[in-house]
C-alpha cells in the first residue's frame, strides 16, 4: 500500500509489545547493544518507555535489570534469528494488536507507537511499519495484527517442515519472509526509525539529544525514568516559576522553589493539576516579594515627611529686582 499520513486520533485500545533484544550486534563488535546508553539511559529502557502503556511487554533476550517490569522470553535455540525471536515473544501476548520493536531505537517515542496503532486500526491493513530516511521498510518498528503474524509464522514453520530444512523451524529466516505475505501500510518517520547499528550511529544519537531543541525534553524524560516518576506536567509553568523566583528573590531560590512546589504537589493530589496550582501560588508570592523592592511613590511616603531641600543644598534665591541702594 502507499505511504500513509495518519490523522490525529486518540489511542484508546489496548495492545501488547514484543521487543527483540537478543541480537549478536556484530557491527558493534559483539557489544551489549541494548545496554548501551544514550542520554544516560540504556537503549532498551528508552524503547520500553515508548511502549509503557502496553498491556503486556515481552522482551526476547536473556533477563537483565530494566527500568520497567517486563516479561522475558527466549527463542530456541538462542540466536536463531528475528523470526524465531518474534515467534517466542508472540506466544506470551493476548492482545489483537502487537507492537514489534527492536531494542536499539534511541528516538522512539510514545507518539510514534500511537501513530502506528492508529494507522493499523484505521487502514484495514495487517501491519503498519515505519520507513526510514531512504524509504526502506523497518519491520521492527511496527504494529501488526497478532492473528496475521501467527498465521504467517505457522505457514513458515510448516513450509520448513515439509522441505526438511536442516536448520529446523524458523531458525535463520529473515523478517522479509514473514512481512512479504502481509498487507502492510507505511508510515514515514526518518527520526523514530533511526537505529544504532554501529558506533558512528551511537555517536550521532548522543550528539542529537544534546542539541538545543531536544536536550531539555531528553533530560526530563531521563530524570523521570531514573526516579520512577510517570507524570506529565507543563514544564513551561515550572520554568516561568524558576525565572520569577530567580529574578524576584535570589538566583538560588529557583531550584529550591521548584523543589518545594513538587513536594507540596506530592503531599496533595500529586497530579499535574496539583503541580500547576502550587506553581501558581509560589509564582504569585515571588511577584509580591519583588514588588516590595520597588521605590515607594511620593504619595506613599510617611506622614510629616514632606518634601524639603536636600541636606547640604542651597536655599532658593529671591527673585532679583531693581538696585535700591543709594
């Protein structure tokens, strides 16, 4: 099918996610690719953050510590390839839609996952996948109908059995053998489809998140993951508060005030509304504090302190007239 530009639609249906994280990373010299860090977070954790609202998230790899709880699976034998890995992960899912992801996508975001799911559900296709900057299909950044995947996986396994494949079952099969039989729709996204296959790719990813337009969002996401916080607030409100506190009170007041606002919000409702309300109160206080530092107007001067000559000033001279000295 032709390229697809999805409408802005709310994501209101459940899905499961399968993340393939057990590759050999040969182009990285066998390094532990899912554990490599971009912006202080492991690549695997960044991907798990993008599909955090999945009903079940299955990671196909040997178990390791992760920022979010997941279910672990392993293809048999280990290293049997992406088709075998997908089959192993799919066995632990129950949702009609399954998002399939690789573990090396530094710029994948929840919005991208929603776009794929929306495309899948509104197009009538069996799969919706991203295409990269060169227009190439990325089957490991995609949403599929689970029934379609199971159908084709069964067909591939049966074909291998009939042919008496020495490798056996799904071992060693490329993903294109699976996706070629599916009705697919494409969603162009050169950023979210970027993956870290080489050390140069990793350097590029690490440089990009430090660019001015990305660094603040990246840092906030990293801190929330590190602290186990799943809360979206209006960062503009907090930045304005920090500015008012720094200018109206003293520069160190900025971080201390925003900390106190967060603490107050946590003691209350704890949601974005509580943060906004506490920020409003603190910002108003900072403005009142700053107002007290402005010079008083003459009408606000103390009683009895009327205007007079300043200390040391000469008294005004009388108007000059004709000389009457005789």
